[in-house]
């Protein structure tokens, strides 16, 4: 991520049930994310629950931590709160809650509400002391903060960390959806969960997908810190099948154990190693104890106890070593929110196998970096493990692809960039100008007429003192005709930045006009079709080699950009960014106060501005990578929905 894309000087407040040094996926998630925001010059506060004996206030690696409340409330409140949140957890993991939803509302909701209200009061106190800029609440335990902090006029973002299935009891699902709508933005870990949330009633413009991340500097090939084989008495010639997963009814340990007899028919020397909290003899929660009894029963029935190792809990800093020793990483979950065990395995450069559920099927491309199998299908799982352990070339290829995929999609830096984009997007109150590309962003090129509802959205934004700039690769004459039909623009950038027109003053400015005329003159006698404009030339992409030959032979320095099927030739130092910069300077607006919308390669230059960048649903892949946000719906409706959300946020402020 470039410096222009970053945010700095913001006071960011994360809220979660737990935080380091107490274990948990969300704790580690926020610790790494918080440190990354601090690195860019932001102030990070973490608000979490206070376990008995923990300090109320401390600083951890620059993160200011408030563990609340100062005084632990009665255990009776904890009981009702715990019962209600446990019902949400079980429901969204497709397990039957201990109580029906109506009984929960009567018996336990008041404690859940009181606990959330207690957290809300503490956040307001912190806000009075240090003025929070962005609030990011993590997971369902604190779901009600959006509603309780409704009058707090700052961006409020919710990150949902558990599954979101349509099969969940509709009463609970709709209740949760209604609470999520009190937030400005809601983050889900997969497209499936996002779509299910929208179908439930969560407003589409609020829904975003940001995958969980892995720190590829920690989880990496060659991360050995100790002799894993020696510690757990694994022979040197045994293959290691690794599963890193807590002991829990949803994690499917028995599926992997049941696969062992089938594996043994093909491979003799291997060990299945389970890494996770609660050793077989350890003291754990009741349901984990029941789960362990079930696992022990399966071990006894299958007769494979000697082929299985349970390490119990191992320190976080030791886990990368376990991955580094593995030959294949398996996650056989029955239900899974995302499956960080797969993410960590990929980052460690290992082939991965997982059940086709939740976020696992997002991470594994079947046959590419690993294999997917049906939930509970031990025979297929065994076949896939054997395939990887007996085919070195297959294993090496999948391992290489896993590592590449982890770095490109799930690295901390990638996910951090997406959070930065979303935080910028949520800060709509500071937007003073909307900059729109023309073809495939504002209009359909085959019928370049402005949709009436889209026009109404733009007019409403302009009535709220939002400036509108239209930026296109088309000729100035065409854009002036369009302006006449739609007189709503404060500036028009034509010919890919070479010409800027200001309707209010009727002034026209050309950038590097001399070179522009020279370029047009050189191509006036070309032997292939060219579109010569005022200062630029457009040619089909198939003539790119001949274009470059002509420019080289005449000694002309030009800027060449691709735009779908065309090549655009402009004077040096001319592109959309240059034209937009001139327009913004005339209007007295800083780029960081703008929202930029585009779809093609010639929009990449304007996406390097420090403002909010939004790519269309069908935008060029490179532009999508650079964008802060990608629309979920085609034009015009996707753009209308997004602009309306900007207006709503401005109106609310």
C-alpha cells in the first residue's frame, strides 16, 4: 500500500470481548491490526472485558487498553449475558440453543442488554477524553453497541467473525440483521456470509467482505524454532498430517480420525497430529469434555490411537514450527467461520485439505493449492491425503501455490489496506467532491445517456454543496454536448486529462498543448485507423506496436494508456490525474476530500490520489486491486445505491 493510500492521525477504537495476552483469534487479530495502524501514525485504543485480576488500564505495544468495568458486576448478570450470547453462537454454528428465542428474550436478554450498555457508557467516557474518530466493534457479543451509540456521530463499523448461514432460525437471524443495520459498515469474512446477510435484511450498501489475515512474517516456510519431532516423539521417516484446531463439537476431529484406517492401506509411516487447547487429560469446559470423550470413543473403535498425537495447547509462538514440520495441513470442520488453520498452513507453504464449508471453500481452490471434501466424508479425505503424501510433484506444486495465494489474498498488509479503504469510505462526512469516470462508470458506452435516477442522486448531492467532476477519455465536443443535456457538472476533464473545462466560467485549459498538437499531426497520415482529437489520439490495441514505432521514429515522448480495447496517446505528463488535479485546484478542493469512481486501466492514475477510490463491479482487475471499495451491483443501480449511502451519511451528520 502506497503512502497516499494510508490514513494517519486518526484515533481508532477497537472493541471486543477479549484482547491479548488472553488467547483467542479475535485477540490476535486486533493486536496485529492495531500495531499496523500505529505504524502509520494512528492512535489505537482497545476496549475489552476485564477478567478477574486483570488491570483496568495498560499500554501493550503502543495500544492503549481499557479492560472494563473497573468493578466486576454481579455474577448473575454474567449468567444471563453468557446464556444469550451462547444462544447466538450456537444458532449461527447450526447447533440447537439450550432455549428458544422467545424464552431468551424474556429470561436473558435484559442481562445481555445491560452488559452492552455498560460497555457503551465506558466508550462514551473514553470519547469525551480523547475524541474517537472511528469505532470498530468486533463480534456478536457486543452487537448492540451500534444502537446504544446511535447519537455518537462518528463512523461505526462492525466486524462479524462467525458464520452467517441462511439455515439459522429466522427469528434470531432477523433480530441480528436489524441490530447490524445500526452500524455504518458491516464486515463479513466471505461473500457467502455477505449475501446471506443482505438476504436477511442488512442494507446492501453497508455490507463489505474482508478476509481474516495471517502474518506471513510469522507463519512462513522455514519457521522452525525447536525440534517438533523430538518434542512429540515422531520418527524422522513418518509423514506428519497436521490439524490445528481447538477441541470443539463443530471442528470434525473424528472425521480425520476415521480416515486413518483408509490411509494405512496405502501408507504405513505417518502421524496425525492435533494441535489445540485442552490436552486429552486436561481440564476443560463441559462441552469440550464431551467432545473429547467422543474422540476417545472413535479412537478406540477405529484402533488408531498409536497413529494420533494430541499436543494440547501450545504457545502461539510455537505454532509456526508445527506448521513448518507438517507434510499436509487438514481442517475437517463440520462448521467453520473462516478457517485460519488453512490460512496459516498456506502461509507456511503447505498443501491444504479442508471440508467444503464456510471460509475454507473460499481459501482452497480444489486441485490447485489443495483439496476440498464433503463434510464428514472420511474416505475422500483419506484419498486426498494419500494423493499428496505419495506424489512429491503434486505436493510441491500445491505448496508453492498455497504460499503465493496466502501472500496475495490473506497477508496482513493486504487486509490492512482493505480496512484503511473501508475506514476512509465510512468517513463520508468529509467528502467535498465526487469525481466520476464516464464510460462503464456513469453510462453504458452503447447508449451514453444518464439514467434519470442516477441524475437525481447527483443533483441531491450537489444541493448539499458536493462538487461534481466528470472525467473521460472522450473528445471535448462530445462531453460538452453531454453537459448541455445534464448541466450538473462543476468541471469536465476530457481527452483523458489533456483538456479541462469549467462550465460556470466557460474557461477551457489545455495541458501541454504543443506536444498534443504534434502527436495529432504525426498520426494524421497513419496507414491504420486512428481517432484524432484536439490533443490526443485513440487507436485500437492491436496497433500498439506500430504506434510505438511511429513515436520512436519521430522522437516524440508521449504517455500511452490502455482503455478496454483502445490505446490512448497523450502528451507526456498528461493523464486523468493531471487533469483532475488542475480541476480540483481551480475549485479549491484537496484530493483527500474526494471520492473517485472508475472502471478501466486509464483510471488507475486517478486512483493514486489519497481520497476514497471506488471501482465498478466489472472494473479491470488491476483497478479493483487498487480500489478502496468495489461495487457489488452493476451500473446504474450499484452507483445509485452507493451515492445514496453517501448522501444519507452526510444528511445524518
